[in-house]
């Protein structure tokens, strides 16, 4: 039956195929897509909760943040920094949470939410969604766990929690540069590996980037299998 | 040889499917995962659409539509019983189908090289890039083939492009088109026979 299509089969197999290459389009569309999903996530969180999803727990001159195992019950509102960022810290000053200005409409409510999250954390009533690890020139720059918390009124909050690292780039004010490098596109693929984190197996993808001064950044991101 | 084209078999490895499942599930809450899926599939989809339309600017528009639509509906993806890659190809195939339908309705199918392509070709030739000549020669050769493909009905064209240009196995084409194996094989066979007739008629292939 196929005798009569042999000629065309051979012809098609030997055909040289043209390619469409547009690095500009690839980058533009990537940016557009990521911007859209960021906006969508923000709206989603706003509908059901205030935007703690965007919280980045950072260290403000206190050394590496260590949320795990810290027996904090109360949060204190510190105030705003020069950039208008709201700062909350645990009573024992071992945990600091920062929130952009537009993420806080009611300081007292936010403070209470953080205390409830802390309560849930101490009882381990949370779900680990993602793990990020960043090495800068061979040193652990930061390790972040992203947890999902469900508050008593049903709101879902995602919290990025720093669990280790030197935070050197952050302290040197180079986090913006790193974000730009990362946003520009994927780094060199260094393969995948598996690791058990908090009793669950996570699949990690590892990529290598270079900052302007040649600093090598190896960034791994893991999701549960 | 021709039998190979009609053989059935899955090319996707379990590893790839597993990785996609993980990324898709994470993508519903995580921009990082969306970025990774995009980086992984952009090249494949843009190439497929270009082979279908052979027009640079249309390719970019349709590729944007595919990824934006996939992003909009990614929450519903888990209920679909096909791998993510096949799902993306299915969206792309629909985009291409709609494009040709619009073109047909507007009676505006152009077989001429689009202006952007021409000026790009000129720029490349002037630059003296040694591979530019090969690329342009490939485009010229493909132009005739593409014209012949446009003579076919969409369903034949799609399976031929997926099988020969994108190197898809029959099983994967079934997932992309939502057709049964027998139907895909039959469409491929008929499409090839028709394409051969056209090319013989045009003197491209010997009788």
C-alpha cells in the first residue's frame, strides 16, 4: 500500500526545513507572560486575602533569618523604612517580615495574621510548596522555603521563609541586579537532582548564571514530586 | 521506509511527562514554573507554527496566542488526558486552523514572501554570513513545498507537518489531533498521496 507514497516520503525526509528565529520575540513574550501571571496571582490573593503572598522574609542586619524552631508568639509593627516598606518583627527579634506599602491596608490586622501564621507554623500546619537555593561563588547565599498556610477564616497565604544563607548579595544591595539577570532568561542548565526536604522528595532543577562582576550564581528550585 | 512514517510509538519519555506534570502543577501558583515551561516549549511551538504558516510575523502572533491561551487555561489542564506538550501542540494547531480560516474568509492567502522576510534575507546576505545562503536556499526550497501543502485540506496538512517536520510519532499525533490511530494513519496516507500527485503534476517529483 505504501509503494505509491515512497517518492513523497523520501522527498519530505530530505527536505531542508527553514527556521524562524527571533530572540527579541522570545524575550518579549516571556516578559509578557510572566507579568500577566504575576498580576493574576496578586489579584487572586487580594480576593481572598491580603497580599502576604508577596512577602519576602529578609534579614535586616540580624544575620540569617531562622524561622524554624523560634518560639515567637507575638509580632510587633516596627514601622516603615525609607522606601515605604512595612516592617514587622517577632518579639524576640529573630524573625522579620517586610511588606510593600500597598500590601498593608490595616496594620493591626496584618500583625494578627502574622501571629496566626506563626501559630500555625509552630504546629507545622502548613504545606511546603517550593524550595529555592542560591549559591554565590560556592557559598550558600540563601535558602528559601515557600509554605502555604490556611488561616482560620479560610484565607490562603503563601509565605516565603528564609531558612539559611549568608545573604551577601542582599546586604550588598545587589538583589535587583540578580533579579534582572534571572528575568532575562534561563541560565546554563546544570541538570536535575532529587532531595528529601521535610520528609518529601523534591525534584530540583539547577542553573548557572553570572552577574556583571563575574560572580557565579547557581540557582536551584525544587517542587515536590 | 514509508512504513516507518506510519508506525506507532510514543517518543515522550516518562521522565519528561513527570517533569511537565510537576511544572504544570507548580505553574498554577508559581511564575518560576511558568517561565520554565515557556523556555522548554517556546522553540518547538514557534518552529511548528512557522512550518505551518511560513510567515515570520504571523508565526510570532500565533505563538503569542498559544502561550497566552495556555496560561489562561492552565488550571483546567489537569483534567485533560494528554501530556502537556501535546496539549500545547493542540492549541497551536487550533490557532493555525483559525488563522487559515480567517485567511480563506478574507480571501487573502498570499504565497509571496512577506516583506520582513525579504529585508531580513537581504540583510543576512549583505552581512556575508556563510550560513545565510544555506538558510535562504532552504526557505526557497520549502516555499514550493509549502505551496503544495496549501493545496491540501487542513487535516491532511496538519498530520504531514507533525509527522515529517516535527518528527512526531503517530501516537503523539493522535494526542494532538484527538483522532484515533487508524484515522491518523489514513489521513497521513491520503495526504501523502495527494501531495505526491501535486508535486508530480508540478514537475517537482518524477512521474
